[in-house]
C-alpha cells in the first residue's frame, strides 16, 4: 500500500476537503446520519472541527484514533488529550487497534494454522504490548475498538478486556469477529463487550466454499462465520456496519445481508448461525450503535437527538429483497435536513 501511496501526488487541502464533503453527502443520501470513524490520525480532529465550523459536517462522527504497535508514549498522550476535544456533531474519545489481518491473505490469527499453514500470528509483534496499551487507554477513559478477525485474536482481545479494572462494562468492542467457536461467542454478553460486525462481507463468500476465505478454513470454522445471530440470541450487543471502503457504505446492503446471510448475488445462506430479524438488524444500525459509543439515540422520542431517516417503506417489515432499492426520502441530522428526495 505504501508503494502506491508514495507514488500518488498529494491532494491539495481544498481537494481533500471536497472529497470528504462528497463522501458525507453520498452517505446522507442512503440514510446515514452518523459514522464510527476508525482510522483517525493526528489531524482528523482538526479536520472535523473545520468541517463543522463552516456547516459542511453533515453527520455525527464518533472518532477512534488509530494505535499502531510503534505508537509512542507521546503520541498516546496526544490521543488522550484529544479525547477532551469535540463539537456538537463529533467526539474523539475512541481508540482503534488492529490485532490481526485477514483470513484470505493468511494474516489473521487463528487458534490453529489454516490449510496452507498460515494465519498463525498477530500483527502486533508482542500481544502483551497491545494489552498494556489497551490498559493505558482504558485508565484514561477512552473507548477501545479492536480489529480481531481470527478466533485466536478474538480470544486475546476478550482476555485483555476481562483483565481491565472493572472489565469492559460496555465501553469496548471487537471489530469483525469473522470466525469464533461457541466458547468465545458465549463470553460477549456476560463480559459486556460489543460485537461490531459486517454481515455485508458475506457477499464475497460462496455457499460451496470455493472462495479464498472458505478455502483457508476448516468446515467448522466456516460454519462459525459472522455469528451475528448467535451473538444476538445470547444477549450480546451487536453493532452492524460496512467497514467502508472495504464494502459499500449503503446500510440497505447491510440490512439485506444481516437478514438473509448472503449478498445480493448469493444463492444460499453463509455459515450455520441464524439470520437476524428485521428489528435486530435495524437496531444494529441505530440504538445499539449509539449505545456502543456510550450515548443515547437511534429512536424517535422526546429529548432524543433529532437524527432520523424517512424511508419509502418500513425497513423492518418489508421483504429483505425490497431493501436493496428502498428509496430514502429524507435524512435529518441534528434537526437539519441533509438529504431530500427530488420529488419531496
């Protein structure tokens, strides 16, 4: 990635700002009122403040600043200081870790080697160092989100959170959880850890297991893919998203995948877990997403944030197939209309 990044001309500040505004508006148009931003850097808070100052920030943003294995103490202190910053529409009290990679390329962290003898190591050279950093940020009051795709990585994250003073207490989350055995799934609810997942990624997995992800894993691990239904049934808080730009940000795709356990081109459900109901899927994008960042919202009620979306039909009650083309008539953020259909 750096080879490409180093070769691409750096955009001007004006061009970069235009890209951000364009992305925000495109997301408003499909009903997005807020985002959990997971790759914040040293200048992200300043960018959000500038966008809000001139009225261009058309979503709420819950900023998570990225922590690398090489992040130093001074950089960590700056993250803690930034957590005191914020505006009406943004907050910077989150941190993001990436403990492993992805199964398809052999860079995830599994309990046992995959069929090619890979997926055996974390990205952090010293997992104990990851756990110490999490402890520092937990003590400073930040919320922690950790990318963990392989079952061994998920287990290490849960062990880390469980060892914190007071435990997770709903403050911390695991991102992705692409495969996990029963013993790991059963820990999320009692340990108050949020499961943040992307069922939309099942669009790249084939029922006959001929895809790169499935070829790496055992049949049991394939059965344990994206266990959103099992986690929800066990009482865990399940938050849904896209991991954009990995998958498209349109929540209608995510709602569809959560209810049918496949992408639009799929022919059969993926994995052995149950699908989410329409209400569970919608909660994953609304009330549970708010609760995951320690806030109250995602419902229409007096005193709640005036963030709402007007759909052409009920996204809970309509058939899943109808979700993909379901028109978004109006999007409102903090009482301000940020998207309106042309004929409305």
